[in-house]
C-alpha cells in the first residue's frame, strides 16, 4: 500500500513539475518581444493598367524584407510566409515565399527577397482610375502589403504548437523604376500589426 502511495505521489509531483515548466515557458513567450518587420527596399519596374484591355493590371514588384528577432531565448519557426499586394484595396498579387519554412534563432536578422510579377484582372471605379493616373504622373504608388504568417515559437528544445495564421501590414510608397538595377528611392518602412508571440488570434 505504501509503495502504491509513493508511486502516486511521484506521478503527482512529475505532473505538477511538467505543468509548472509549461506555464513558465508560456509566460516567458508571451512576455517576449515581437519580431520587427521592415521593408528595406521596394520597386516597381512595371505597373500598367489599361481599362480598355479587359481591365488588366500588369505588374512587377520587387521587395526586400528584413525580420529582426531581438529575443535572447525565444526562436521562431516560420512555417509559411505569404505575400499579398493590394492597390486601392484590390488584391493584385499573392505568392508564398520559397524561403519558408526556416528557423530564426535568437538575436538574429533574416532578409527575405520576393519578386511579384504577372497580370491580374481588377475592377477600378472612377476614383480609383483618377488616383492611378495621379500616381502614374508622380511615378510613385501606394501599395498595401500584407504578410500572412504561420509560425511556432521555440524555447530551448521545446516547441509550441503552430499558431493560427497572422497578418502583418506594411503601407508602402513604391516608386516606379526604369530597371531593377537603378536606385529605387524607396524609404525603409516599418510594418505594423505584429502579433506573432502575444496574440494568436486572427
């Protein structure tokens, strides 16, 4: 009987210890700093819209994105990164980065490169076309970029479950460049709405 009680006591102690460690790991991750996302360069070598040509938008958008994980003990597994480009609240490009999945360690900066190229049917109203013509004259376009992420955190050798998809917003002013090698004149832009470690909802 005493042996059975001892086994039960050990089981309770082990269970309590596991829950305690899980609780502290969870609290540590929740109080960790969110990674910082910046678009360090963006350029358009093509952004043409012809309303008489089946309302087709032709585009070529090149992006450099940096991710900084400043945490000392929390690493991040990026399972999927989807880039979504919008103009005038119309989505014209979407792609999954081939660089994911990858692991970003502590105190690490990762640079990602993406080129979105193709054509897309879009429906622009009169105000949209008027703004597009103004942007074309100025040779700079307001592009709303979204990064849809699926990640999980890693604390030492322990990993969390994969978090639901999270979307990060980057409001860009992208200049039209003559070619991909010429300086774009783009201003580095900090992204916002980053809730990877602190908020796992949509």
